[in-house]
């Protein structure tokens, strides 16, 4: 097992947001730099046109994941993650959609180094409220499981232990306030984490602040000492106030992120999660 902090396998992140003047999505931010112009990547276009997440294996061994941010079924933003994996990397990227029996079944996937997991997963179905995909569906919010290999909520925990999987993240794509489009699931290991840290934040009843609800930090990372942020404060508060993704490449605008950047984070990304037109959660990823 890794004794030092392993870097995130994310090689590139591109973010576009809807511009009312242009009437379409335009470049917003990214890592290592913002994309140029409008989204021309065909996987992103599929994600935008079909209002769903999308996964694709690249010819160079990379994996691309496109995620739309839907606001009342309109695409408010689009994100493209590119994963660059080493030969010994283990990672699972999955898209789960509703079946005619009102369960979630595997629709798209990309696996590396997970032969057993890859074999069994197409046969697994998740009722609403069961497993990471089913809980994400039921909550209608992103769901983090810091130790999927030990969690009773993770129905494939035995397979996760066998393969060395540790971190789990489920992200819902809601086509309306109550209707689920799909669930994007990301599973990774200590040695090859998808992200160095991930957090979910919920707004208070009066919407003046947000509270940390779930978190997972890669092995070796000291957690930032913040549990509450004010409206408009830092990356989380700015995302909630602006209702669009916010990215930072250093801690100059948010001093609470100093520990994460000091420990090797290259960027911080905050994503708004909507149910219809309600912003119900902010998801932060540090890569």
C-alpha cells in the first residue's frame, strides 16, 4: 500500500457554462487550463444532447467522462474529465440507468485492472435505496462512501476488498426535480485515486451557509478544519451563490484550502447539484 500521498489519476478537466448572451455553452475553466471555445468533443456533445453522463475508453488508454449539470432539464454546464491510467492502475467508472423493473442496471462502463468486478457488475441490479447507485437515486444528491471495501451500504464490498477498491462516489443526473436520468459511479484505489479529496455540502434552512455532510480524503492527507462556510465564501460558497461550477488552482481565494494544496492538490472543483431548479448540494473534488 502507498505510504505517501498518491496523485490523482485525473489528467485533464474541462468545464463549459451556459452563456445567455451567446445562447450556448462557452469555455469557463479547467485543468491544466481552460478549454478553447465551445465544446466540440463528441462525447460532451452526446452528454449535452441526451442530457446524461457518458463514458468512453480512449485509444491511448485514457478514459473520458462527460457530465452535464442540468438545471430543470436545461444544460447549465458541462464537465469533461480525462483519466490517464498506468498499466497497474485499478479504477471503475460506471453509468447506471433505470430498467423496466424500476431498478438500476449498468449501461456504460470503463474498467482498468478489475477483471472480476467487470465480469460481475453487468449482472447486478440496484433497487432504489440499495447500494451506492440506489442510495444516490433515492437521495437525489451525490453520495460519498470513503471505505467501500468495509461499507455495508456498498453491495459489492466483497468484490471491492478483493480488488483493493476503497473510494466511492455516486453523482446523480436529474432530468426533473424527481426524475432520475442516470447515476455516474466512480470507484478507485489508494494507489490510484480518482481525486485526492471529495466533499458534499448542504445549504442551511435559511440558505446563509453550507455545512459539510460527507467527505473522503486520500490516504496521507490531513483534512482541512472547516465544517461550515458562509454564502459566497470560498469555493463552496461561490459555487452556491453563482449556481455554476467554480474551479481554483491555488488557495489564494480560499485560505481554508491551504492544507489540500500544500499536500499536492493541483486544483479544486466545486459542482452544483440541482433537483429541478433547486440547488440542493455542492460537490467538491480536489485532484
